[in-house]
């Protein structure tokens, strides 16, 4: 049974599918002498009409158009057809260009060229200036060829597609093309949307034309429309350009916090904007006793990562806390934790000096600022497993040094002595150790070198990194533009605002009993102690004397050693440099009869022995001839 043609499928559609066309079938495909009005200033028929003349007059514009026919396969019974290409020289009797697809040949009958079917029909479109919303169509002639493919997407189909994209924003064009059991495929909206490239173009056009993007010029008016002040700073100065977002409830959380240190981190390489290539999002967060979770208290879009950009962020953060003078700042500020960024460190110090000039002579940075201890542990772990820096047999010794450096009980004298011991034991780590001690990093990492300590609870930025991941994951897409990021930060901050309002009214936004960081830290310590005690009890546990040796564990001594690595052991292949001093190796190479001979391993005893026997004449030279 032959498959139905496109015209038959379109004609047999239900009423719900027909309304996706903007106009009736008679208006889209007129035949014969006909004159009718269409309420659309840009209307054109669905026939392949070519504009060959335009005569604008004082009160009316007339557009003279002629049909350029169709291209079809010359094989009898073949339904393959292609819309013609409008010629460059638009004359009334001009022959259209052949289609470029498949070199003008039929895709079904590959060796058959397409034949042009001419048409003498045409139309005159009249648009009067007194009624600009109406187009008058004066059609003449009969189209004796097949209907062309409708490539223009109707407005109703675009509106329905916009609804689908709005509801399924994460769906790709390919997924929208195929549809789901609860969502019709795009080809059911209009035949033109069965083309994936055209569908992708329409979807991108819909997404780029959304009104939720807010440009920099609209920030002030947008803030007034929302009825809440959340733009703390919006300056585009070349040195410290930044846009700072902070809602009133964020200010309240920051001011009432006295127990937990602030955590600041930067989301890098997330925003993609052609005008501003160095955009980043700097977020400061803290645990909220009201919401019982970690939330941002300030979010900034910085146009760089210099100390001046971070100074703008910290300046607005400290200023929002409402401290009257330097003495109140020293007494109440719980502290701030960051990674090892020198820009963030310098920006924080500059912000303090800008707000409190009198602090320059008595500033002890360790009382207000510290580095994340987890960042140091991560880099120590990477160094530990690099056998060129830390030999495998010295890994435990290296870990003991690290534990001593991070201990709160280590004195400054013991710390310096430990550093000397590490430099002697690990000469390849001298630069790594020196880096962590230069530029005041040592005072902000190691308790033994610090002259002070932050008042708030916290040693790392783990919670802030989780907030940064949530900010990125809640955005629909991968990389926002500058305008999209502003809108997203507004939505994220507004959600924190509404959560605080709901909790103040007794309406919780999360189920279950949430613990604060101090309680979670105590639980972790308790679990660790229990695990250690349980392991000790397992070692001291006496086995039953009434059970025979009926398992692998009890018969392990009788079994032969298995080949390969032990179970649960690390897959680490030791290097010869870790066991033998390479100074005792004797590298050698020689050329004989045009052949270069080089030992690939200087520790190969057999090759070394042969070399020495040949060198000192223990064996005749003829034995080593390559011809034998």
C-alpha cells in the first residue's frame, strides 16, 4: 500500500492541528481569478512566488509576483519534488535556478535529474497606507503543478513551540523534534518544523528573545519595578567593575551571624560573554540559624579577578554588617575563609583599610581571615602520591609531617624544626614548602605561625563550594551570558528572601531536623572515635573454639600466595629511582656497522655485564658481531 503524500496528511489533520496554520487552505493556496483580503501586513501565499516588480505609490504599495513552478522527478509515479531557487535576476519569465541538493537529482532515483514544471499563475499584493494591517491579494491563473513544501513557520506554530520550550527548557532540539508520550513532536505543529536545522534556529530565536534578560541599563528601573532593593553596587569602572546583589534578608542573616565564619569563593569560567571575557561570580555565604542551612549573603559579578575587583566585593560585604568603628569590627566580625587566592586576600585587606583607615597600624590579618585547610590537604595529597617528589616508602613519614604542621598543639619552634626536617628528607619539595610559607600564607594556614585566630566556627570552604554548585545547577543551561547571569542571581537571591519570610511565619521550606555545622562536626568526631574503637575491638575479639577452619580467612596460611596485587591495595608501580641511587648506573651506547646500540635500562645487570666483558676484553670481540 503506497504511503500518503504530504498534501493528504495535511488535509486529513484534525481541527486542533489545522489551527496551527495562520490562514485557511484557500487563502494559502489560491487558484484561478480571485481577490480577497487578509488581516496580516506581511502576508504571502504558500506558492513559490517571486517578486519581479514593486511600484510604491502615494497611498498604496503594489507588489507584482509570479509563480516559479516546481522541480519534480521525471520518473512516473515518483512523488519527489523540490522547491525552486529564486533566480538572482528577478524577471517575470525568468527560469528559477535548479535545487542545490544532490546536484539537482532525485534522491529516490539517483540517476534521474529533476525536471522544472513552469507555471503562468501569479498575484499582485496590495497594501494600502490607510489600512496598513490588511493585505489585498489579486490572484490569477491556475497552478497545474504540485503544492510546494511550506517552509515558513506560522505564528501559531511558533507560539506553541515557544510554550513547549518554556516548559521543557532543558530539552534539546532533537528531543523536541521526536516528542514524548505527553508532548507532541514538532512535526505535528507544522511540516516545516520537521527540519532539525530550522527547528534549532527557531528554538534559539525563542530563547534569545526572552524578556527575563536584564541589561545593565535596565538594572535601576528593574529594581524599582520589583519593589525590593537588591543591587548594592553596579559600577563599570575599568579597574573595579562589579555588580553586587544582596537582598534585605541576606543582610539580616549576615548581621545576626556571630557563630560561624563567612566563606567566600569564586565561580570561574562559567559566564560566557563576547563583550566581557573575564567575568566571574564571587559568592560569600554563611550558615543561617533561621533557615538551618548554608545560604549566600552576597553575590557579585566581577569583571576581573584582580585585588581591586575583590576589594569591591568585600567592601560591600563588610559595609552591610553595619559596624560603627574599628573596635566593633574587631569585637564582632566572625572571620572569613577563602582559598589560596592572592587576589581575594589582598582585596580583603584593602577593603578593611578603605572602611577603617585607623586599622593599618594594628591589623592582625589572622584575626579576620584564614585559608581553607581542605585546599592544603588536597595539594598535600597530590604531592604525596607523586613518587618523583615523595618516594613510596616515605609516604607515611610525609603524612606524619603534615599532621604535625596542621596540629593546634604544635609550637612555633617545633614547626620550624619540622620544616627543616622535611626539607632534608624531601629535597624535591623545597619549592612546594616555600610557596606555602611566603606572602603571609603560612600564618593563614598553619596554627603554629598564626598570631591570632578568627572568632567564628569553620576551617574550610566546603559549604560554600556546595552553594556555588547549586547556583550553577539551578541555571537552565551550561554557560549564561552577563544578562542571563544577572537574572539568575536575582532569582536565586529572591528564593532566599522568600524562604526567610516563610520561616519567620512558621512555614518551613525543608523537611526534617537540620543540624548546624558545630553539631555536624561533633557527630563526625563521635563517629570517627566509634569506628576506631570498633576496629580495636575486632582485633581483640576472641574466635570461637567450637568452629572448624571452614573459610578462606582461617586457611590463608595454608594457601599459596596469589599472583598479582593484594586485595584492596593501591595500583602503584614503584620506580627504580626510589630504591637505587642512579649514580651507580653506567649508561652506555655504541655504533657498529651502521647500527646504533643503546641500553634502554642502565640497571639491567645482563646488559651491563656483557658491556663490561666486551669493554675489558674478557671475551673475544668476534662473539659480539651482529653477522652471527
